[in-house]
C-alpha cells in the first residue's frame, strides 16, 4: 500500500514546551495556534477561571503571543477571529454554565462576550468572515450550525436534508464554505450558506469513518477510518452524484511512522495532523 508522508508545517517554539497544551488548531489563513496553561487540568472538581497563553506561528515562522484572561473551559476548542481575537469554547456544556460555554476574546485577550452553541462539540472552525462553524457528535442532535461571533444563529442543517446526520465525523472550512462527512451514511456534503440557489450539495460516498476531508477541484481525499484503517488516506473524484474512489494508501508522520493519538484540521485542500506530544503540525496538501 502506498504511503504518503506528512510535510512538517508548524512547531511550538521550544521556549513554551514547559507549559501544558490544552488544545491547538490551524486557522482559515494557515496560522497555527496553541492554547497553553501552566499545568494540566486535574480530573474531577470545578476548574476556576485561569489565564492562558495563545502562541501563534505564522507560515513565515513569525511568532505572536496573546495572553487570555479568565479562560473557563476545562477541555476547550480554539480558533482565531478575523479581527485578531480568539474564540474559546467548552466541548461539553453544563446546564448551569450554558451562557458561558463560548468565550469571545479581543486582540488584547479580554473577554468581550459569551454565549452557548449547544453541548457535544466535535468541531469548531472559524471561516474568513468570522462565523463559527460548529459540528456536534451524537449526544446532540443539532448537527451542523453556523454562528456569528456575537452568538446569532446564522445557518442550521435542520432543513438541509443531509442523509444520516447523527455525528459529524469530519468538517473542513475554507473561505466561507464548509465540507462535511457525517455519520451514519458518510456522504460528502458541501455547504455554501451565502448561495441563494443550491446552498447544500450532497454526494454519496463509500468511504466509511473518515475524520478529516480535503477537497481540490473535483478531487477529494478522506483521512482516517475504523480499526486498522485509522491511518488510511482514500482518494476519489466527484461526479454529479457520487464520490468515485481512485486510490487508497496510508498517511504517515514525516519520518514514516504512524501518528498515534492525533488532532486533525481540514482547511480546503489541506489536512493538518498533530500527533502527541502536540507540539508540531504536519500537512497533507491535495492541491500540492
């Protein structure tokens, strides 16, 4: 089986390796961000608000630091807003803290607003217009939603007729377009909410269990799967109604090893992968 190696993309500067990585992501402009705390959250009990550091590494290796004050989520999601601020969200929403689930910070690290987007966040990605795309796993039936940075619901999958949308395994946001691959039917779904005609397109798909997807023209790649297909990289082409498989192989670390536990972020033609200890991102580019 053909192997494709990730290309090194961004590294957390060694000066910050003494802090705990709470989460990390790659934004819509290709900038990598790490949310760091002084120590790891301890199991059980309430976590008081704490100060955190965001380390941002730009594609030209420029490093930017932003201190966030009074961060609340124990297990957060992170992304950057177009104005230089950040969104930090709790993946699980407790009923007594719903209004504080999502925190919006300005470019100086000060909280400006908070709101709820619902429990069981699987993915949270910000698009280039500043909207938040939130996809849920199967403990929340809300599916996929798009929110403004002030907490206004801007689009919902409720009436989109997406087959088998019980858990959004894969979400890719590029520009203002989202691509998804949801459980249980695993169709490939394109969502363009600003388009008045046919804002949602659906292609049937035979690849099961992918956790990331990349799209470039009529080409598509699915990463991940069940069991021993965890490192699978499946390629296909878009026809009018379906994804037709063209090739399948493995995606490895730059040194050829398997990633092990990982984070993945899909952005257009790219799949970014971050393996333990979560200090470095690698990238696969379908358009490259």
